[in-house]
C-alpha cells in the first residue's frame, strides 16, 4: 500500500474521476458500435453487454487507485483490451500513476496501454482497418497516453508543491512554538532570579532578627523594640518589593521596567543590613562608574553574600571589599567569620549561588566561594570592566 502521503479524499473527490472516466469511455464505445453496425453481423452480444459490464468493473476498481496505483493501472489497462468503454478508465488509471512521477511505472503502464490498443484491433475487427497505415494504431494511443501522463504529472507537481508548503508551514509553526517555549523558560528563570534576589535578602534579615529575639534573653526593652521595629519594617519592605516585581509581570509588554540597582546602591544595601543587626564593614576603592550591567551584577553579588551571611552566620563580622577601574576588572570580595549566635538552621533554596554563577558567567566574569579554616566563609568575584569614555568619570560623592 502506498498513498505517497496524500490526504484522504472526500466523497465528491473520489467520485468525479470515475465520472470523467465513464464520460471519456462512452464516446469511444459509441463510435465502436457505429463502426460495427455498418459491417456484416453488426455488434455482437459482447459489445452490447460484456463490454459495459467490464467497463463498470474497471471504473469500480479505480476506487483503489490511490492505494495500489500500479496494480490498478495495469489491471484496468489489460481489461481495456476487451472493452472499448473501459478506455476512459485506463487513461484515468494512467493519469493517477503519472501523479507519482516515477518514470519506470509510467513507462510500464504506457507500454501496456499501447499494447492493449493493438490487441483491441483483433477483438473489435472493423472493415477498412487493414488499409490504415501501420503507424496510426501506435501513434494515436501513444498521443492519448501522453496527454494523460502530462495531466497526471501536472497534478503530481501541484500536490508536491502543496505538500512542501504544508510542511514548511508546520515546520515554521514548530520552530515558533520552540522559540516561544524557550522564551517562556528564559523568562521564568529571569523572574525566579529576580524574586530570589529581591526577597531572599530581605527575608533573611528578618529571620536573623527574629532569631536574635528568640535566643537572646538578656536584651533590654529598648533593644527588643528596635528588633521588633526592624522585623516590621523589613517585612513591609519585602512586601513592597514583591509588589514591584509582580507589577512588572502584570505590566504591558511595552511598559518600561523600573530602574535596577547598581554599584551606587551598595552603601544603602550595607546600611539596611546594619540596621537589621549585621556587622558589615565596607571598603570601596572603585575608581569611576562601571557599565550598568557590571554594576548591577556587582550589586547582586554583594546582596547574595549578605543574604547568606545573615542566614548562616548571624552576628558575624562581614567585610566587603570593592576595587577596580575602567580598562581592568571590578573585584568583589565578601568575607565573614564564624557565627557567634547558634540559631536554627535556616531554609535554603540552593539556587542563590547557582543563579549568581549564571549572572557572572553571562557577564564574562569569574566566581569563587569556599569556607575559611576558622569556620567563616569567603566569596570573591571578578568582573571585566571594558575601557570607554562613558565610564572614565569619577563617582559622585
């Protein structure tokens, strides 16, 4: 069975070729009857009864021409030897084979058709046919077969073109779906990183303050009030930042995103951490203003390092060093000592440093983090800082 990937036809498209085959065969059959009526004996019972019945069988067999095109074509062509009315069915079967555009099959059916037309002369002897030139019974069937082949190849070419266009459309749709899925995945990752960067730092500070309240029984009422106020303010800020992130998600695609924090916001980040109870010491010797992408990555590095320090080493001294200039690199170092406070182990997502590594890799930098011998932790990063006139001015005070 071979359908060449042609879609299933409807009822009308299955019936009209049979009607065309009958319409082509009827004039040939009537002409044969007229020629035989003029000779002695007239048309026989086979011509009047057997011929139409054979043609009906051939036309019925055409229903399976798409499933077994070569077998049906050869069968109908051989049957047309004894049935003038089946000539139309034979030409339709030849046209169907030609749509496959396979020269060997087409040649075999054409040869069978021309040979059958020669044999039909003996089945339907007509007076005066012996005086006809020898090439007429060969050329006429060959011409009719050529017309059928040309029509079939044109239909086949059109089918191939339609199939090619359909495959291109399906391929383009698949590629578009893949690109959309990739874009959604990248956007989900970006949102996840943003949510982590925005909320993890704030929540870790709140958790650290709550841990101090839980474990320190010697705090004065004023110190308790400061910690409670810090927890309330941190929770409020976390909600505000969460609302900003969700607002970006709900905004129109053309709506500009709020400005992202950069290197100049690190002092504010340190001040918030100090307010929450972390002992943070910042040493900034950066000369100039780095590009926005480098500055934003630097901010996220310090933020993640402070988040981890608040989670795993509450009460420890955290030292931050920033150094660099245009044309060299921007070096970030965050080191904390062992935690003097023993609190419950905080929940960890496991994606903070992983996302940070992705950010630094995209920026073309290097990241290193490891525990220190005394029980602390150190994180260092190096970001490339290309030289350029836009980054050569000094930072504002």
